[in-house]
């Protein structure tokens, strides 16, 4: 199982998913992020899915859960870089990802977290 | 065409990659490729989690009117599905999922055929046609 690295820059945790996600990897990411949030007191999480070719119901649910978990650590999650085909497919699948904020790219996501968007 | 095993999370990833390759080669649009790969991911996971593993067969098909498409057959030897209508209902789940796997996969493809009998496993064949 491959692991997704988490980078801390200032008060933000950056996650850029560059692998073909299998269920175990995304569950591990959830645990790793919770630990990082607790250890660092980060106020925001940016998850970049520019390279992610599909988000199915399991991966989508895990991403939504990351948003909920972050909130328990007083942090906001922004999902950035979703491909148009992924957005269309997710909507048809019936997944709304309610509770997770989204932005077009990492720069806009960061602006959202910093309250300047 | 090759039969791919569904025994682990890695196998699910391999099936997604194989479906992507075949769908691109068959001329499906990027959105249709993404829909089919997503449906395949749902169905392969179902075979793994609920069916205790199985196989997937990915092949190129041609319609009577000459259109290309991709057909994927999933088979598992799991417990089968007792109530098909219920299993295909949005939001109904046998586990702790969202209940979108089966019903969502059906929406993402053009043809969807499910055969299952309690005690005899489940077989699902889906087809996505190029436009």
C-alpha cells in the first residue's frame, strides 16, 4: 500500500494525491491527517486532487469524512483541482460532498483558508 | 480477453487501469471513460467486500450499428443478493457504506445486467457505448 505524504506549510497541511488511490491508502491518509492535525494545531487542510482520475463513492465518502474530522480539530478542509470529468461523474453517482469546501486550485484554496477569497 | 482477479485493493486499482486503457482505445470520451472506470471501481469493490473476491473480464464490443463499446463482466462466488430491488435502491446499504455503489454504478453505464441468487454468487455485466 502506498502512502500519501502530508506537508505542513505555516498553519496549513497540504496533501497532493499523486497515486492511484486504493481504499487502504485513503483510510491511512485519514488517520495520518488526524494525527498531524492533533500534533501541529494546523488550521486548514488543502487536498489537491488534480492528478486523481476517478473519485468513486468510497473515496468520496472518505474525503467528506476528512472534512468532518478536520472540523473536530478546528480546521477547515478545502478540496482543490477536481477534474471536470470527475465532477460530472460524482454528481451522477449521487455524491454531493456536502460539508467539504472546494476551490479551483491550490492557490484559491489557500486564499479561501486565509479568508481573502 | 483476459480475466482479472479481484482479491485485493491492488487488484481493484489494476482493474480500473485496465478499463481506462480499453475505454480510451475504444474511443470513449474522457467523461464516458471516467464514468465507466468509476462504475468498475464500485463493482470491483463490491465483489471484493461483499462477494469475497471474484474476477473481472474487460472486452471491446461492437453494436449492430457499428458503434464501439466496452463490456465488463464481474463475477463473484459470494453469498449472492437476496433482494435485488432493495440492493439497487439509492441509499440502501448492507454495510456501512452510502448505498450508492450498485445504484450509482448502474446510472454511470448504458447497460447493466445483474444476475444473483442467494448462495450462488453474483454476476454483473455492464456496457458503455461510444457516442
